[in-house]
C-alpha cells in the first residue's frame, strides 16, 4: 500500500528536479492528513510541486491566487439570486476541491486569509448559515513569499498552527538547474503525467497509518522534546499539545514510508523541523524568522537525550 506513495514521489521527482527530500516531506504531510505551507521566493517550483502531486494522485485541483483585494466570498463561494427558482442559489468557491493551492497566501489581507480557517480545521465551510462538507480528502498547499518582501501580511499564529508542516524548496543545485534548462517545459510535462495512485488507495493508506505503533518509550521522548521547548527559554511559547500530536502523526507517516510498522526516535527527528519550526517563535531572533526557529530546533534536538 505504502509502495504506491514511493511511486508518486518518483514521478513527482521527474517534474520537480533535485528536491527529493521536500517531495517526501510533502507526501508525509498528505499521508498524515495535514496541510502544507511552502515558504520561498517566487519561481522555485512551489506551484509545480502542488500541481504534480494532485495529478499523480488523481485528485481534483484548484488554484486560487491570493491578492490584496481578495474577499472571503472569493474563497468559500457566494449566494446569487436566481429568478427562475425565485431564491438564492449558492455557488461554491475554489475551496470546494480536493487539493487547493492557496498561492501567495500572505499577499491577501487577514480577513481573506481567515476564510480558510474553518475549512482547514473542520473540513467544512459555513456560508449563509448553512454548513457544507468539503470533498475527501481535502488538502491545502499554501505558498507564501518571505515576509520581508513588499506587500505581505504575515499569517497569525492561529493560522500557522493549522499547517502540519512548513517547507522551503530553495534554489536547485547546478545539476538540477541544468536539467531544468536543457529539459522539456515543466508545464507541458505535467499534462502527460499518468495516474500513480488512486484517491481510494490514499484514503486506505491514511487509515492504515493508525496501525503504526508508537511505544511508551517513544511517547516519553516526544514529550521530553515538547517540555524542553517550553522550558529552555529559546522560544516565546513552547510546543502546544496540537503540535505534539502533529509531530507524532508525521513521525508515523515517515515510519510507514521507511517500511516499518513502528515509530523510532529517528522518525521524530526527521520531521521535527518541518512540523514545529513555523509554530515556534524565537525569543531573541530578529523578527522571529522560521530560519532561526529551525536552527534552535536542531539545538533542542541535540540537547534532549533519546
């Protein structure tokens, strides 16, 4: 079952070249049932990664460009009066899909950003007093530009906490960039991507993830990491219980892709930074950047014994 995930990773790796680790982490996030935030400069392949994942998994895909004039109704939908029916008819917005690419989410105002909160947490949307369920699976991949760029509205902590993982693609190395320059156009390659995994198989893999065993000793290690983040003075606030649960779920998914039916400390360490860096704000780092959080998390990991 989990072998199909490896096939998806290999196929996406043909489109997004030289980013095997980030592709694997993205699939871990999807397998664990979370949402993904990708923070990086424009033009490094964030949109291409999202589109390639959706096609390879056979999932419905919508892209929504977040801009400063975006309204919540542009995200969730709006009711329009229908003369023939003599009543208002709800027209679903782009959020009613299986994979939603919220492109440059921090270009929109906080009011527009908040339109995704209920959808990401409850997998439902309430509009005009009516609650409507979203498709299953529902996966948000949001991209954001670095906060120092002009015209950005930083995501509040409450919304950052909705994302299971935060990644950065970074610039490609020389070999990968050469392959991009000399190879076919990535957009044309996307059109010819075959289906690598059925949506039903993805849901079955998510269900099987519950059988990945986490021993009491492993839970002790995870709790020690959480307590250290709260008590060592590095961060303004430590890991929340929701962050600890997310860390365990991501570690289970990582263990499954490694071919094991149990979690080991190395699985927790492999996903610690992408799961927790965007949730923790350094006390002394300038601006509380995610990069500084990553460095401090690596220090934290070394300080807590297994």
